[in-house]
């Protein structure tokens, strides 16, 4: 079944709305200057250690809010793959690492750079890249395509008469770059990583490392932990388990002569959905689905 929007992705929906509302709240209250971290003077001079725990609360400018919302929206596919419980467990279990490690790394880099690297911008950039590392590894691409500046000339003899510099430039521009259906999903996140260099890049790198460590089950006290099911609103029976129970109940009714063939109708609906999934789609339709929010 092809789903769109935030279907089966309540945690992603919460992250998107929290990103927008958090940025709006700090803008209206004029408290955006209390979110980011600067080693000097916030930590080293004023002793504001609480900033280490709050710098991921929200973004502080509209551009980062836009890119953050777009990235969280794309990452809803990962929630559908894992399930909302595992997705929420990942966020909560890695939150101490994505919150504490970037300021610690920034403190070390400031000493190595003689004070030039001092600022860590506000926003959940580290959390986004921790999720993105698992999105890269767990979600397969649908198709691949190649892009080149221009096609190479079919007349190879004329190319040999050119000088070596022109031949190198033409061959470089005509070399195609292979991309996948997931490539567009990384662009907003890369914009976040490059938005406020070098601090934003530090947060992105640490987040990617945390996400990779979680996936390889080397992150202490994080990989095996799960939130209770009621936190994400999981019912006692859902998905295939609930469908199987419904089919068993309808078969029992059919045996008693009161089912009316409803179980057959349920199976027919499943067959129709499978047939719709097997229909071939054009390249233009698949690219358009990336912008319509279907996946």
C-alpha cells in the first residue's frame, strides 16, 4: 500500500511540528540568544552548563527551520520501516550522546584551533544526522540515474587533435555522476551541515558517528532499549496480527453461515492492493512522488 503524508509516522509528525513551534516560540519571546553554545564565554566564562542540555531544543533562523522540517519529513520513511516504538526509542536513547558529545568535541577543537572554533549553533542537527546515518544504511533506493554536463563527442578522431588540457576538461565534464532516488533527501541535511560552519559541521559529524555506533550496537545503554508501547500509542493488536485475528473471526462466522463472505472480500482487497503495487511507474512519476510526499 502506498502511503502519503504522516500516515503511520506519528513521531515524525511530532518532530516536524515541534521544530516549527519551537522556533516560533523563541522568536516571539526573543530568547533565541539563550539556545546556542559558545565555549567562551558561555561555558568557560559564565559557567552556563545548562546550555549543553538545551542547545538542540530548536533552530533559531527560518532557513534552518525549513531544512530541518524537510529532513524530518523525509525521515518518516525510516519510522515506517522500524515502527514508531523503535524510532522513538532511538531518539530518546541517543539524545544524551547527541547533546553532550558535540559541546565536548567543540571544547577540544577550540583548544586545537587556538580559539578559532568556538560556536555551536542551536538546533537538532546532531539528531538529524544520527537518523540520517540509519536512513542511509537501512532504506534502499528505488532507482538510479546518471547526470553529466554534456555528452561526449562521437567523433573520437577530432578529440585527439585537441590539446591535453581541453581533452582533460571535456572528459571531466562528460563523466556522468550516478545518483539514486534518495539523493534529494540528503540535500536539506547537507544544507544544515554547512549553514553555520564550522560548528554546524561538528554537530553533523558527531551525529552521524552516534547513529552509526547505534546501528552497530556499540553505543552503551542505547541499542537494546525500547520505550513502552503506550508512549507512541501502540494498540495491543495491530498490523498483520490484527488482520489475522479479523480473518479468523470471519472464517468462523462463515462456518456458522453468518459470515456473508467478508473474509473473501478482505483477501480480495489485499490482492487488489498487491496488483496496484505491481503496476509499473515512469521515471517522471517516481521523481514527482519525492515532492508530493509519497513513499
